[in-house]
C-alpha cells in the first residue's frame, strides 16, 4: 500500500489523490496533505516531467483499490469515478463546454447513434463507396459549417479539385496532351508543337483532339481518371498497396504539366485557398517541392519566383478575405533522392527560409515510406542545419507504414531524434510506446489523415485505426486531408467526419471537435502573435457557429 502523508497529517485517500491528478488540479494543498514544496514538485509546477510519474503512481494506487474490491461487488461510485477519469483523458476530455455547446453535443450524440446503427456505417467501408452516404449525413453537413482552424498537411499538387483542372485549365489555349506507354498522360502548354521526349512521342493540341472526338463530357471524365484515384470499384482496382501507390504517383506526375505553367500556378494557388475557405478553414501549411515553372515560350522561372508568386497570391487572398489568416510552405523533397541531392536541397531550403521567413515554414521528406529510404539513411544531410548553427524546422512524414520492425518503421523515432515539429501521419506511432511518450512530452502533434490512410490501404475499417488509441489518450493531434483532389474531397470536412464518427466513436464529442480545431492553430508553425490572433479569429467564428446550431 502506498501512503501519501506528511508529519502531523493522516493518510490520503487514494481516490481523492487520483481524482485530483486526473483533473490536473494544481491547488491540492487543502486536499492532499503534502508540504507545499513537495506538492509543487510532484504536480509539476517546478518539474513538469513529474506529472506523468505522479499519474503513473496514481494509476497504480487506483489499481490497488480495484484489486481490494475484487472479492465482492465493485463500488458503483468507484466505477463512476473511473469512467469519468478515463473520459477526461481523451481528446477534448478536459474542455469546458457551455450550455449551448452541450446542447449541440447531445444532438450530435443522437445522430451518431443513428448512423452507427445503420445498415452501412460509412467509416467501416471504403471512402469511395462511403462518400455518397457521408454527403447525406447530418453530422457531415454540420461539420462543413464548423470552423476547423488550419489545414496543416496538404500536398501542393493535390490542393485543387480535378474538376477545375480539367474543365478550366485544359480548356485554355495552347494546352497539349500526350498519352504515355504506361497508360498515363502528360500535359504541356506551348506556343508551338512540343518536341518529342522519352515518355511522350506525340503531342496533340487538346482543342483539336476534343473537336475530333465529339464527346467532350466523356473525354473530360477520362482525363479526370488520370488525375485522381477515385473509382467506383476500389477493392478490385486497387488490390494491394503497390497498385494503389503506383496510380497515386502517376497522378502526381500527370498533373505537373498543368500546375507548373506559370499563369496557371497563380490561379491554382488562389483557387486552392478559395476551396479551403469555403470549407471554413482559415490557414494553410502546404507541402511543396516548389517546382520550377514555365511560360508559353519555354522560359523557366526559378523557385524564388514560385515563392514570390505564392506570397503575392496569399496576400491578395487575405486582402479579399479578412477572415483568412494566411498560408505558408513546407519545402519537400522525395525520399528517393540520393544523400548528396538531399544535402543540396537542405542547403537551398535554409537559404529560401532566410529570404522568405514569413513563407517558408520548414522542411520535409515525402514519398512512400515502405519503398523509400529511411530518415536515418539521410542523417548526414539532416544534420546540416545543426552543424551550421541555423534553424530549419522539420515536419517529417513518419510512420505511414504497417510494416512493423522494418527500417522505415523506425522513422518515428528518427523523426523525434531530429526534433521534428510535427509527425506526418504517424500511423505506426501506437506501436512505439517510447516514441509516443516522447512526442507527448515534447508536444509533437500527429497529423492524422484518415481518408488517406484508408485509400492507401493501411486500414480498411476506420474504427480499427491506431489513432483511436491516441485519441483516447488525448495525444497531441490535428486533422488534415493529405491529397484531397486524389481522393475526391475538398477541405477537411470529410476527414473530420471520419475522425469524429469513425475513429472517435461515441466518446468523441463537441469538446473533441473544439480541441482538434484549436490544436491546428496551437501546433502550426505560426509565430506566437499570429497564433494569438488566429485563436481570437477562430473563437469568434466558433461562437457564431454554436449560436447558429444550438
């Protein structure tokens, strides 16, 4: 039996102690008879790391109490306390809710019960099949209107829906198309017939080709299939991860010729911010390789031009939409590169961040982890900022794998060793208890992208997603959409639905939604004063949302 006492005081009830700890009650001098100095240290006023130790001791005491009750009927009061304590640990479990928020929460709970008892539960089936069901959901319709804060994990090539790319961009003058030997396409804008190249021997002007075909609607639909993964029969079309990733990377390459045309890029950025804003998102951190762009006559612009264009478009969008906070870029390179190439990319990123401190947030490595090189493989390159005495924040993709025990499975720990600011996906984090504890202590948030994880075949039923464990523990987390155009989504509402209804289940409530939205500002790369401004902006939007829906 563990006793907490001080000379001159009696023994403390373990239930009082555990209840206080689980409430994070830092004014326990009247409840727990410890000397103030001891109490301060135990509760983390002077040593925050002691909190987890204290909680571990409290949990041990709690279990001892339960073991003593095992011979008879458990005390209903203890059971009730235990359930409340467990609920307090989950994401949003300690968020204080107003009467209006509680009313909305009760409504959402009833709606969840109905959806979970339906013949087809959307999070349990493939998103491509579930999407029509989700669109009919009253919960989804409400989430669309909810202020969601920031989108912190979206790739630039998939920012804008394929409808706009095909029906707007490919109808612009001088747009050529080539059909490749591996059943893909390439696009190029040119003021003359493009020269053949290794992957494209014959270029056709799209305007002429459409006139010959005579059925532009069907033709446009076929073009969209090259730019998205969306299909009515995903299980047969994508039988395994290798097949779906092959199509995934082909779609990125196919879209490149459209997006990197300089006049299109400017419109593309603005359209992407517009789609996010329409989904009640107020800030974006965009992962981008910052590809060089080209003009109609073949003139090439460098990455500085691309960053300036992004900066100008963002400023114009904020001027046009004062309730939008802004956007930044996380420079990304593919993990298939060599060490020497990544070294050069990091040196370039350091210089670009120096030149554009308000635009460049940091650096990441992208591409399929299972077939790519591990972070540790690039350790010499990733150590360059520290060796130079400069700061280049990392936002590593890590743990986007279900291959436990492999080299890439260690990316989670390596990302933390290199002081990553956030963890992209973190699907494998629940299998790494030390990494999970380190990321919690350091406030390193997981960027959860549930639809991406399902479509890329890490998990089929989202109720079984490992993030359910993280949410139950209140692990630092944000919701994002990864590659929305490839999955047939826009904004964050679909991913919020899957996380809130599928992964969070009935225990996720309005407090969960509120904390996840605020987390997106809290764990963004914004400086403190802009985070403060963002929280104020978001709170005003949230209050209006609650007033309209309670």
